């Protein structure tokens, strides 16, 4: 069905913007000489009809380029030079442009907004069939079928601009399903979906493969969701490396990116490696016995403290005894009010106009972030650093502490006490009934009380109570449209509540909707689902200079952060040329330049591979150690298990769960990470690093359950 014949793709930066061209067999070696680092090199394989093929590899390995060669986007729209030949159902993509392949190949990219042509859900589902000239009766039937398949019936008349990111993703997928293509090409199709919606989409793809013989070529970073569905895996191990096509279990053993179930199988030395939770559970009894033995020796969960008798206290929260409730509303971001710009932050650019996502706070002093000698939580990145070394994360902490002028005062006391309390709670120490070091309890970073909010005719938030503490990392979870993005936007003043109160800034108790963005930004800042919404300059250097000016920071402050988060990125690089993970890191550096005490991240792991996610986890732990409060709106259950102290689950504008991570995520199969499902009912084990730490303890038996010598 899909045939690659010695396919290589190179991009010539000097020729960017020049007309795309396809190089056939007669192309000379001089064509390739201008691009010494091909995005793809010598791909020669065939994907048979009626199979689900999972494309796997780290960021930058060429996955999107390979997908583009199948749809014809490479090289007709992306530029570059294509050597070799790609044929789909017998059609050569060098001589057939994407519009000439539309009846055979359906494509969904990473950005659903770039995919839309019409204004409403139903019209978008019908558009592709209209373009192909299908009869109206056929179009009507297929639209209804697709609405039911993807759970979109209630949204059929909704404007596409009013949908949440996950809902838009489902519509984008549905719009390419209605023409019934023979090949589906999907780039990160579940990245914006909640676990339930992702399972629904993958079930639809399975039905298309099994019942209709559709060939599906799918690239996805969240391998835990899809690898067990794959018939074959196409592995791109690194940029320019030869592509390998074969059995999923065999190639997962060689892949540099692996889901938790595979990592656990490698740790336990299971062969063949399991790809599903069910397969892993069948082999898990020896591992359970070994973990039980390790617990008996006093081992604890990585990053969580224990009681005085050596037992672990799973899910300990910073600032115990405080109010821990939360809420949410409809997903999405509305028009700015109270001076806020798009995605919650407004400000002035170099031209003096309010610009979307601007960073402000010029000239306002930042409170100190606590003493540098305070002990870090066990399991943090800092705790793992050898003495005398200066890792990027330790330098990042120093940069976060040292930017600009620090002012001793009540806010400094608040953050210091909160950070110390967070570390004491994670280390298992007593909190003296909510008082740290004999002083008063730390003032919450932000608080929502009985908050209600309407957007049009919809009650987006209803009776929301949420308190956020210094040094706390909170994962905000729930199905698409539950209210995660709206809640984050309310904390930065995008929405004005209809009832109740919302305050940020600790003892200053600022109303975000009534606070000027220049003052608000040092207290609360949002990195939206699309980090590029914060990036408007032509180069990384210009972005950094604008961030310094907006935040009133010393020149070079933002660039120093970028150097830690994005080592090796040149000043002249355009933000659009960065990968998803790099754009996120740049947007985070821009936000951190103003040193806000409350950092809000909306779907921060969308488009990130496991290595980039690991770096993000290290950054979040460093920020928590400095007293920052972080809220992550995420569908990534593995991220929540790895970094969150607390999980808040939203549904229809209300809070349905709020508590320690281990308790909340293991109480629902939809939000439980893979390790917890495999080792259930032992709720204390959530991630592979926790298992590895326990198994590294002395006197533990080997992975097969045999006692140690």
C-alpha cells in the first residue's frame, strides 16, 4: 500500500522559500551536497494494506518529514529535496500533489486549527466530501456516523473556535474519516485528548483497520496509549539513522523512546517485553514479591518521605492542614478582560500596544525565593546531583533565585516558609499543625472561593473552591471541556467571575481581572497550549530582549535562562523553526524572566518525547524547590504521577476529586499511570523511577524474585 524506495529528504536553509522540487532517480550528487544532514536517509520498506503502523522515534528524528512524504506535503509544500520515490496505492507522490491524493490519503497534523476550513463542526465534517463531489445522501450518512464514532453529536452546531483543544482534535480526525480514505496519516492524534477520548479515537482507528482494511500510519509520543494496538513499528532511532520496520516488541527493545510498561519490562528483565498492562500484570508476581521485600527493608517511594517507623507516607502535600479544594469550568480561552490579553497575559510590546501573551512587570521587585541552603526533597533533581557539581538544573535554580533585585520582607518570608514546609512535608517531617519552624502557616499563593463564571449561555465554573500553596505542584485533570483551561485563564485575569472571588499574590490578595498585567505578571503567568502564542519576535535573541524589557529584568536575564533550557540554540534562530519542546522551553524562559510565584502550564507535554518530558520534570522540581507554585492542566497521567504533589479532577465546571496524587490517580482507571495499573492494588508505586529506586536498595532479590546473595 505504501512503498518507500531509497527515500531521502534534505532541506537547504539557504533555499528556504524557494519552490519545492522533487528529485528523481536522475538527481545528481551535487543536489544532496548542499544539505549534508538529511532529515531522512535511505528509507526502503513497504507498509502493507490494512495494518496500523506506529512511527516511533525521538524529536527531530524525521517522523513528521516521513509522514509528509506519504501525503505529498513533502516536498510540494515544505520545500527541500526528495530523493527516491514514495508510492501510495500505486500513485507517485512526486508527480501527484496533495489534492490529487485526497481521495486516497487522509492527513491530520499536530495543529488542528491549521486543518480547519469551515466554521462549524458539521460543516467541517462534510467539507472533504463536498470537495470530492460525493452525493448529498452519502455525505449526510457519513457525517452522522462520524459524529457518533467520535462522540461529537452534541457539538455538531458549535463554532470550531469555541471548542477546547481536545474537541478540535477530534473534529480534525473526523473530517478526514468521512471521505473514507484508504490510508490515514496522523501526527500526534491523541496529544490533546483526555484518556477516555484518546481510547475512543484509537478504538475507531482499530475498527477502520480491522473492518475496512484501512492502512493507518501514526506518529505518537505517548506510546503508552497506542503501542499495544500497533501491528508493526517503524523506528527512526535518531536523525539520519536507517529506518527499521518490524515487530513492536522487538523494536521497542531497541528504541531510545519507550513507554513505562516497556521500561518496567526492561527493568524486570522480562522477555519478550510486554506492550500492554495486561501482559505486564501476568508477569508481575515476582516483581511484586521483590518490592514487598524491599519495603520490609524500609525502602520508600522515590520523592516521598516516610513516617518515623520507616513506612512511606504516599502523596504527602505541602502545607498540610490547609484548604485543598478545586474546581473548573469549560475548556477554552475567551477575550481578555481587566487588561488581560490572549491566553491570560497582556502587556506592551516595543510599539506600546497591548499584545497577546506579553510579559510585563517592569521595575517591580521580586521577593526572595528562600535560602539556597534549604534541603531539597528526596527524589528531586537536586538531591541526585553529586556534591561539587554544577548541573544545568542547579544553575537554573541559581538563575531563578538571582534575577533582578530581591527584597526581604513579608513575601520573602512567605515563600521561604512555604518552600521549607514543602520540603519538610516531602521528607516526612512533622508540620506542627500547619506551622513551619514555629511561625505562622504560609499564606496561599492563590485562592478561589465559591467561584462561578458564565461564558455566553454556559455556566463554565460553578462553586469552585481552590487553594494553592507555595512550593506545591498541582495537576489539573479531567475530560476535554471540563474547564481546565478556563480555570487557568481565570487565574491570570482573562475572565471576570460572575460570583465568588479569586485572588493571587499571597498576602496582597490581588483580583486578577482588576489588576494591570504589568503588576500581575510577577504573581501569575500562563504558558498556553500553543507556546508560540507567547512568541512574536523573529529571532530567539529578540524574544529574550523583549522579555527582559517587559519584566524590567537586567539585559541578558532571559537569554541566560534560555541557555540553560535550550543549550546550543543560536540567537538568530526563528521561534517557528524550533521543535515543540524547544518552543515550550523558550516560552517558559520568557515567563520565568518575570519570576512569577504562580506558574500555569496548559498541556505542557503536548508534542514532547520522553527525553524532553524528563527535562521538563527536572525544571518543575527545581521551581518547586524555589517556592514557586505550579499548576499543570494536563491529560498526561504519567506526568502527573511523576511530578505532582496533588491532583484536582474537574467535570462540568465542578471539582470531583482533590487530594494526594497517589490516592486520586489510582482511584480511577482512566487517570492511573501504567505502573499503578500493573502493580495494583499496591497504590504506592506510580512510576518506573520509584521502582528502580526500591530495587536498588541493598538485600533486595533480583528481578526474577530470587534472593540476593
